[in-house]
C-alpha cells in the first residue's frame, strides 16, 4: 500500500481503537484542501508538525494530525486482522474506488471504504433501491420486482442491507441470479463471502451498528448508482426521506418512486421524483433518463 493510501487510513479510521479520534469528514476535507492549495502530498512518511503549521494549523491541531499519521504499527496490525476476516480497504486513491462516488461527492467522498466480497462489482452500471423498514404489501412486491428486474437487465443492485425494502430487493435480486453491493451500517466480520455480493462499510471493518452510521452511508448508496428507485418512503422523516432529498438537491442521479398514492410520493414528485408503476421497472434504462430536478 502506497504512503498516501496509508495516510487516508490513518487519518480516517479508528483502527479498532475506541479511544482513537480520527478526523471528521469536514476536518479531512479541510486538510485535503489545504494540502492541494500548498501543492504537496500529505503522507505518513515524511510529514512533520512544522509542515502542518505551515498549512495554517495551530500547534494543537497540527500535533493531533501528526499523531494520527504516526500510527503505522497500529495500522499494520489492523490490516492483518482485517485480512484474516477477508476484509480489505479501498482508499480514495485506489483504482477500485467507485468513480461515481469520487466524481459526485468530491472531497466529501469517504477517504476509505472497507470491502468484503467481490470487488469486481464496483464501477459497473448499478441501480440503488431504497425504502422503509416496515413495508406495505404492495410496496414489498415493488421492491422485490425491482430486485428481479435489476438482475434480469444486467445491472448491479445497491442497497443498505436493512430490514424492509433493502433486503426484499436484495434477496429477490440474488434469487434471480443477480449481484448486489450492500453498503452496511454494522460490522463486516460476520458477512458471508460470496461471488455475487460485495459488502462495503464507510467505517472500520469491525465497527458495530449505530443509527448515525445508518444515516451516514445514505449518500454513498445514492451516489454510486445511475438510478435510485424508492420503494416506500415516510414524508418528512427517516433515512429514506433524508437520503432522497439529498440526492435531489445535488442531482446525483434520476430518482423514481413507486406510485403508491402516499403523501410522501406526492411530496417527492413535487421535488422532481418520477412516480412509476410496477411495469415501468421492465425498462430501467428509460428511467435513467434525466427528467430535471426541482431545487428544494
């Protein structure tokens, strides 16, 4: 692993240590901007506290960043434990890193994605399916049909492995012979290793579930796909609502939603979401055509 890639890991990961305080996304973004402006690479091999002060940091913050970059031995041991669990890091500098995520999120894209499974599934045409955890029967059938059609039409399904729409779509896709990228909010350690599935985590490979992690991964679920399909949504609250609005605000990809007549559907339609019936899923390429986005 190259020095800059090690730097991404050292700066953004807890490395299995709950007392380790990596940089937040805004802090990491700010460091990247300062380093780019100074036209130098921040690496763990030759950086000194004085270099960070020269970038405009106060001595306390400079020492903190330098301390994070000085954990090479801790990183080496963490990578060994990850490899024992078939988990591997993909840094923003890696050729395997999702191109759409890097393009759409820029410096807000995760510095590191932890992966378990078939990394070859990345950077292939994908469709994201999102939705509520508690599904109405008609919405469940829609999510399942979305999964089947994604498999049948040769796309990769992207979802969050959560109860409800995520798993309904995933299971239907896999049963139809398809392939899934599952962006999880819990540990990768217990996930099965199969050729048709890739599990990704925005945080350390062994970090347990939290509601904050569940919300945080939404921007990757939406931005890695060429189309987002909403199976069911609750108006004004929940991760599906928040993630979909963020997608619309940034115009990452076209969004369609099952035309279930709900208040959430009406509100999303007013914001640029295309309402669709079940049969529209039979031609996903048509749904990928931009329909225009209304500013929120």
